[in-house]
C-alpha cells in the first residue's frame, strides 16, 4: 500500500527579526570587468554624488566672552551699529540697482541725459523754486526802494542827518535810518519818556527805582504747591517809610502783565507810584538793560537798587547792587539800607552818584554805620568845644546851625512841628541832624500806619469798585467798536421842503 502523502506545513516565521549588531563593512574594491564587456552607465544619484565634492564639516568657533559688553553697567547703545548698518545697506542697495540697470538686457542709464530721469513733479518744483527766488529778489529791491523814500514833514525834523533828495547816497541813508528805526522798535523802551513830568505839588526831590524779582519777592515752584511767591522780610516797612522821602518806582525785567498781580498784593495802598515792566527796558547785546535816561528824571537825583549788575550797566554810578534774596526769613539787608537812603535825603545832596561812588566796593550798611560812628564822635568833640564860647544875642538857632555847618537846605529840619523836641536843644544834648530826621520819619511812619489801620479796608473797597468800573467801561467800548462794523449807518432825517406858493 502506497504511503499516504500528507501535506507538510511550515511554521510561520516572525516578520520582525531581532536586530543584531552588524559588523562594519569594508569598502569594496571595484571588480575588474572583462575586456569585452560594455561600460555601464552611471545612475543619476551616482552622477550627482560624483559632481558635488564632499565638504568637510567645520567646527563652530567658540565665541570670545571677554569682548561681550558688561551688562552690569547698563545696556549699551546700538545707535552706532544701526546707523553704520543702515548706511552700508543703503549703499549696497544703490550699487545693486546701478549694476542691474547697466548690466541687464535693458537700456543703461548712461545712454540718456540726466534730465530724462527727472519726473514732471520735480521739474515743477524746480520751476516754482526759481520763481520764488525771483519774487524774493524783487521784493527786497522794492522794499529797499520804499524805505529810501523822502521823509514826511514830521519825520524830517528827527532825521536831519539824512535829508530828502534824489541822490543815491541820500536815498541809502534814509533807507538805513528807517531800518534802524524798525530794529529799535523791538529793542528800545516803548516810550521816550517812561514817566510823566514831575508834579511840583509832589515834594519828592529824589526817585528810587526798585527791582521786583529776588529783591522784594522770591518765587518758587514745587510739585505739591506749584508757584508760590514769598515777600521779603521788612519790605512793607521799607516801602512805607521811604515813600515820605522818595518817589518810588518799581522797575522790573518781567512783563508788566505778570508783575502787576504780584504788585497788587505787595502794595495794595499804592505807595509805589509808577510800575515799569519789561516793555520799559532796553535789549542790548542779548541782555535786558534798565536805562534810566528814559525815566524823564534828573539822573543826579535817581537811585536804582537791583540784584543783577547787567540790568544797571547803563548807569552803574546810580546803582546799588544787592545779592539775590533766596527766601531767607531772617534777612535784614534790605531794611539796613534805610539809614543810608534817609541820610541822602536829610543832607540834600546835589548829586547822589558821588555819594554812591564813595561807597563803591564796600557793604553800604556796615560802612555807613562805621562812618556815622566816627561822625558822632567828632560831633561830640565839637559840642564840647562850643559850650565854652559865648552865645550871641542874635538867636540860638542860627548861631548853632552856623557853628555846626548846616546848609540852608537842611534848615527845614530845624523848624519843629507840634509835639516835637526843639532841634536846638536836641543838638545841644548830643543828637545829630540825622537823629532828628530819623525821629521825625518814624513819627510820620506811625501816623501813616495808623491811617491804614483805620481806613485801609475802606480804601481797598473803593479801589476795587473803581477797578470794576474801569473794566466795565473798557469792555463796553470794545463791544461797541466791534458791533459798529455790522450796524447800518444812521441816516439823518431830512426836513421836507415846503412847496412854493403859486402867485
């Protein structure tokens, strides 16, 4: 019996074989081909690999950390790097565009004139610029010709050095004179006479000009309070006391619109007679100058007190320069000037400039106190020498004043008002002339303060009512002048003519 053939089933093998480490294959040497064999064509991948040479990988350089900026001192600025980089990129972009324009198939830039590359807008702009230059030149020539025209009758008297005429030199002189007048309009004070003519009834022989900023007041600004203005210690006493001897003028370098509110609070009773602001100053060499020659006063009787030497450089002999007040509440430098200024009025000096010149380079209050002490000692010696002489029968007052060398101008102090000590007895007791004047000045000051305490509120109320009335009148005039342009002209009624009676 034949054997039964049974089918054989092979066991399925795992599709995933275990990976075993393979040995590195050695490079195979190309096999030698038989001589008669045809050469085989290389594949595309082999051709690419043969055409591109292998580039060995370069190692990345290790940066030098010592050249890095020290960030502990702050972040360094990149402005220089950005500007140099921007300029390089712009230059390279221009070079690339020029190379593309000249090296391409298109037309090179050099084949056409430069005007072919200017747009119509640029041509229009250049044409307008040329016309603007022509118009500017014509306006300069026409303006200069207009400035050189003949003077009017009222102008001819002021410009005698540039008379009328048709000569080129005369025409040029008139043009330059008018040009300097235009310049002086912005540099010189607003008026030739800053103060009105002196009033004979106002018996003040001297004029005292005071600065405002850092002398009478001091202003400060802070985040908490904003602007604040402090008044100098003793400024009320200084102004009220000297107002009986001097015509007080406020001469400040700030605009009057800014100084006026401060002055209204500083001097509500108008002891300061005339306020002058920046409009009254002179602008010269980049500095503000307070020129006293525009005050319409005799300069031999004018004193100015300021804190800036450049402000008084026009008349330095009339000036007393104080250091700036910075807000010290214990300051006494301003009040200490009162005896010196009172002495000038008492002695009735003809020229105050000589007196101020004698104190040049010194601290005036301290130097005046020293000189007064010396004069007081000399006065006592003279009194001791005069007490042994016989008194003439003509009168004690004239005899004593003659021996003491008093001038007739000082004799007004020798007439005692009611309730005052006899000046002859005061001098005989050892007092000096300035002592008598000081006692009288203090008495007048107390009377002024008493009047302010009694009637001050009433004066302020009247002044406020007057100010409101003036403001209403100004506003009314402004409104009427504005609305008058829109109102039709009023026609005057014509009287009807009576018909003539027929005969």
